[in-house]
């Protein structure tokens, strides 16, 4: 009996490590930003149930995506020293458990979408498609990062539609979605640079493996310059004020830092650029945007 009780938390903890719950800090703040901006435009009041359902849908989608990604990539992960200690490779999580967790997460996503509004329910299968295609991308295209960008673009758009229930007036959400997609796709280019030699050896496709690390880092820089321009455009479209612009200045500094610490000859700080700098960007922009929506936009919490 004692063995059973102790093993369950171990499996749960291993599954949570498998899906990297902490990485929600990247996309979730921008889903909240789209949600609260739409609420400000509609009535200047937070609808807490909708916000909760958006959170549940986002966590469900991300958990499903990560679990499916790890399942489909487990044989590739086993051949890469950097990823050979992942839970499905070592057996800390069984494939059956991972599939069970991914199906539960998918059901949670669809259920949350159904509770939000009919449009979200109808579109939920479309939101899942790039999440499934992405793990296969590295098998047939040198630009799997673009598929990841498309998958991440869904979050702000879906969050906006969760509030409004209509495509009418949703253009700002598409601009924000494009910014988030390019942002995450851009730093995925940086992240992929650390596996360039292994990817070439085992036949995994990526921009660094095909075109080289320098090209990938330059492409990432361009992606983040366009990202910043789209953040500016979004702020102008929805009428965000000086607090948002201060947040953007801090974001520009974070982007510059991220690209300054990684070079074709020194990839030792990729994780710092990937996790620290980009996690900082998501949180900072959301905090400054929220402050602007409350102080200037009249959003009532």
C-alpha cells in the first residue's frame, strides 16, 4: 500500500516535468493580454469566468502539445545527448501515461472552448492541427520553427475570440498573434543552434542544420525586429498608452541582451537567452499592459 501511495506523486511529477509546465510563461501572458484588451474594449470589466476558461484552455492546449511532441520525438531524443535524459527516453514516464495525459489535456481544451462560446468550440480542432504537425515538421521541412510560430499565434487570437465570440473587430488580435508567433519562432531558431551537429548527423531538419548557425541567428534577429514592430502596431491599434511604451522599451533591451549573449562562436548561454530573457519579455509586457489597461483604459478588476 505504501509503495502505491508514493509512486503516484512520482508519476505526476514526472509527467509535469515532461510537459514543462513552467514554459507557460511564454504564451500565457499574451493570451491574457488579448483577453483583457478585448474585455476593456467591450465593457471595461474583467469577466473572471471567461478568464479562468481561457487559462484552462491554454494549459490544456500546451500540455497536449508538449506531451504529443515528446511522444512523437522520443526516438529522436534518445539519439541526442542533450535530450537523452528526457522522461520518455529514460522510462520515468511511460508512453501510455504520456498518451493518457495528452488525451485528457485535449478533452480539457475542447471542453473549455465549448464553455466559452460556439465559435471557440468550432475552431478548437483547427487550433490543434499545428500542435500535431509541429513535431513532424523537423522530418520534412528545414523550417519547423515556422510551424511552431503558427501554433503559438493561435493563443492571442483564440483568447480574443473567447471574449468576443466573433471575428468582427479582431484584427488587433491577429497582429498580436503574429508578434507572438514570430517572437517564439525567433527564439526557437536560437535554441535549435545547440543541436546543429547532432541534427545533421541523425537527419533532423532545422534552419541551423541546413543553413548554418550564423544564418539562423541572423534570421532570429530579423524575426524579433519584426516582432517588436508588431508589438508597436498592436499598442497603436488598441490605444495603449505610455505604460505600454515603457514596457516596450524594456522589451527592446531584453531583445538586445538576448542576441548579444549568443554568437556563432559561443552558444554556451543559449539557455539564458531562451528561458530567462524570453520569460522576462512575456511577463514584463503583460504587467505594463495590464497597468495601462487599468490606469488609462478604465478596466475594472
